[in-house]
C-alpha cells in the first residue's frame, strides 16, 4: 500500500508538470501572434486612413482649390495645379500646356509655354487682368453688367445669368486703368468651357470671343480689330462667327454696321459639360477648333491688330431659352494664349 501510494504521488507530480509545460507552450505561441497582429493592424491603419475625416480649417495654399468629387469622403477633394503652363486639363507636351489640335487630347507641338494663362484656381477673379463688367453691346443684353454675377471658385471662372437682363461678363480690356491683356498679332487662343444648356441645346446667350482692342472703349463700331466669336450660343445652338467692322465687299451684313461670316452650326452635345474651344489666328484666316477638331476656317481682315479675350452669358434677341440661376451658369476652366 505504501509503495502504491508513492507511485500515485509520482504520477500526480508528473501530471502537474505536464500541465505546466502545456500552459507555457500555449502562452509562448499566443503572445507573439498577438503582438504580430497588433503590429499589422497599426500598419494597415497608417496606410489606409479611416473614411470619416475631420474637417480642416485654414487657408488653401496657392494653386489649390476645393472641388466636387463624388468618390471622396464628404463629396469634396482638394485639386492642386502646377505653375503657369502646367495643367491636368486640356492638352500638354511633357507637362506643359499646349493647344489641342487633332483631337480632344492631341497636343500640338512647337508652341512652347502659353504667353497668357489663367487657370482660375483661386478664390477671386484677378481684376488686374479681367474687367468684371462689360459694355451693353448695341443695346442688347449680350454683355451683361452685374459684377456680382462673376466669381471664381472650384477651379473655374463662374458666370451666372441671375435674372432677365442680369447677366455676367469678363474681358481682358485695359481701359479705365486696368492692366488687362492684349492678344496682338497671331497665335492660338483656347478655353475649356461648360456652357449652360442640356445636350446639344444651349441656354441663354453665352459666348467665348475675341474683340478688337481700343484705348478707351470697346464699342464695336470703333473697334480696331475683327470680332471672332469662337463659341457663341445663338438660338439654342453653338456657332462660330467672324465680324468685320467695314462694309467694303460685304456679302452678309450684321446689325453693327459691318460684315459677318458664320461657320455651319456645330454638331455635338456642348451643354452643361466641359469642352475645349480654340482658335488659330493667322494672317488672312482664322481656324476654329472644338475639342481639337477643326470646324472650319474664316477669313480675317484686321492684319493681326490687338484683341481682348471675352467671356459672357446674357440673354436677348439672339439667345436661346432663358434659364436663370444655377442652370444659367457658364464655367471656364482655363483661358490660354500661345504665340510662336
């Protein structure tokens, strides 16, 4: 009995030792695994921020703008742009903005960097370059004179037709003490524009155009250069027209005591979506491009005299359906000029 009792104690001792070994083994395995799991979790959080991001306050750096982005948390994102001549929109050669010629993303080489470039990435219009009201051309409402309907936000120049006769207009004229900008001689001017409208129908009377520059006035009868309407909404359709301020050899007169020649109505859906509209202004002729594709050539007769850049939205006798507010808004992503 005594011998059996001794064996029982030895067995019990062995069982206790076995349990201890197993416990130590479990701890030795679980603890490193737990540490590794915690480490990987930290890495994953560092690499992938949580979807809910606390709103930041402060001033945006130069070249940055808040834009709409449905894929971003909160529906907005920050868009950055490079220095003058670089862009994420339009066409480019080795990162430098170039005219779109040959297609919507086909850049023309040999032009170099733009000599004029406003990307509209700020929070207010650069009034040292742009006048924010324009004359009421020939008694029509095409020009618009409400400075409050002009703004710059979301990476675009924004022009709104707020009510009947309450349009918006900007131009690079240098009258009234403004520095402005004159496009002299020949070269290529291009803008990326979203016109008010829906599909192929253009609302109101919007336009992107060049007009002859004067020292004191922009009245068309006194203009020193041609007027080139690169993209103008007339009767609900987008058109391109050249106006000449003379009557010699005139075959089609306009209402401003001059002549005009118009290209066929452009086909395409230009309402409420961005497209590029450019003009190659050369001696004797002007070629107009929509999304990099030529829609035709118009003769020029001003010998390369200086012109101003103009954007406007209004209403009047030649406009389309009158729509106001957000649906009557014209947006300009950029305006650029190149000269060889």
